């Protein structure tokens, strides 16, 4: 739920108060954050996906030991938080993570974070300042694209057998050939994307593939994932706090899936495999330096589906660059490999008109018959036939009317 912006925040004077949730990595606090908490981190270029999770947790403020922007590219996280009314304080110093105890009472007032007798001074970030920095950071995209190009070449060299020939991809029990596929990742607007696909899923019965926490997004929508692709993030112990979670997959979802594919790194090490073995879940292991999302797309594509629809994925250049990991090159090349089959969930309502139902066809036929009869009765022959039918109806109904108590005949 998106919180309502606070009036005091808009004025830029008063701030927020609450319990401090402290960790250098923002995603690490998601499992223990509560509504009204102050999140204290130390990470530059906060990505949009993590910021959206903090908004859904209804945090009061985010304090960053570093700057929210490095200037290399227009990172999206700070803007998401500011638009939701979350108080933002940056550049208070990385030592705050070590000095501020977890769970202590803290408050943000002006450009200061105060906890007990200690205080840290930083820069209070406003929406206007964020917009200015975003515009300035767009000039740094050229350097990021050069790095991205080099990473793409390296990934293609390492994974050419997988990308070009589909080697090492598992054979699933779920039938995908000739069917539509929906791949759900727990990324940007994942719940909204699944909602957009409601009618398509109900009428077309596609294969549902959940990637890490995307499997839980399907479950939340009362849908059952056929295939679950999990990596280290998806196999962390699921922790739910106030409707927000860490993106892990529950035991029940893992057991109910027809196929489970475990992502292992290029060396074959599969973090979290012990949990699957403990649950008794049969699974495939796929080793690649790509991401679980790449595995989902490649496995689906090699099975020859009619279309692959992605929900909660990345559609724009800025969204690709806004990832805090090295998977950009693999995502780009995987999408290039899948090619014409790939469709974004947000485009489906514009492209899919829906299936014509039987009752709709019957209604059209009935309307046509009514129109035909009405037109026919306006002709002399039609009027004569109509009068004959009325006479026959009177003859047939007269004995019935006479038999009623008191008689209803004139």
C-alpha cells in the first residue's frame, strides 16, 4: 500500500520518528521492517525495486550513509521513495551503520538523524533535488553503456553454448510446447502486471512460471505456478512482515509446483539446495552465470511456446541500468535470444481482445433472428402468416382458459 505523503515532509521542516532498522544493504532489512520504521543503510544508487518494497512496508524515513546518487546514471530508487512521502536523509557517513543500534528509537529532524544523545548530520533530499540530479546523471549513461557492452561480450563468450544451442537446459514435466507462457518476476509493478493479465490467464490457461518471489506473487493472486525457478534469493527463509517479504518462496509453493528449477552458479554451486532436499522437493539444477529470470525465459523459449509474457520485468534502458547486480548483460542477451516471442504484460490488454464466449454468440444469433422476424412481419405475406399464427394460438388456448375456475374467456 502506498503511504500518503506527510504534510510536514512537504514543508521540509519536521521529519519522522520510529525504530531504526540498520544494515548496509537495503534489501537485508526488508525481512524485519515494520510500518513507521526508520531504515538506515549505506548504499549508493538505490534501485527502484528495493525502494518499492520499502514503500510497501510503509517506512517513515530512509537514512543513507552514502549519497542516493553516484551520478553514473539516473538511479530510480530515491524518486520512488520521495513520491511516496518517505523522508530522505543522505550522506550522514557510513559509520552510522556501525554506531546506531538495531531497534533503537530515532528521529529525523531537518538535516539530522538523532538517536539518544548521538546525532549525525547529512543532506535532506527533496523531490526537486532528486529531479535535478536525475537530469544531471543522464549525462553519465554513455560511460555505463560502454561497461554494459563489455559485460555483454564477456557473457556471450562464457555462455555461448547455452544461448546458441540450449545446452544444459532441463527437461520439464510441464508441457509448454504450443502453449502461451507467463513469466512473473518480483520486480517493477509485478502485482499490477499480474492484474493486467487476469483475463488472459483465465481464458487462455497459460503455463505460469514464477521466478523467486514472483512465484509468491502468483499465489497472492490465487494462481498456482506450474514452474518455479529459484536462486539463492528465492531460497532464503521466507519472512513476512506486514504484507511485505524478502522475495523468498514458501515451502507450500515449492511443494505445489509441478517443476522446480534451482539456479546454480557457473561452478555448479547451488546455494539453498539443502532446503529443497529437506522438503523432499524434486528439482532440476541448471548451472549458469546468468540469473533465474534468464533461466525462465530460456527454458520456456526452447520448449517452443506460442508467446512468452513477462510480468514484473524490465522494459526500459533506465530500468536495466537500475539493477544493483552484474546480471544486466545476461538479461539483455537472453531477451535478444527469445526475440519475437517476448511480450511485456503491460502491452497485453492493448493486444488481446479476449475470447468470444458461447453466450455472446447465442445473443448475436438471437438478435439476428428477432430482426429477421420483425422485418418479415412488415411484408404482406408476413402479416398474413402472423394472423394465421395468432388464430391458431387462440384456438389452442381457448379450452385451457375455459377450464379455469370462473372461466377467463370473454
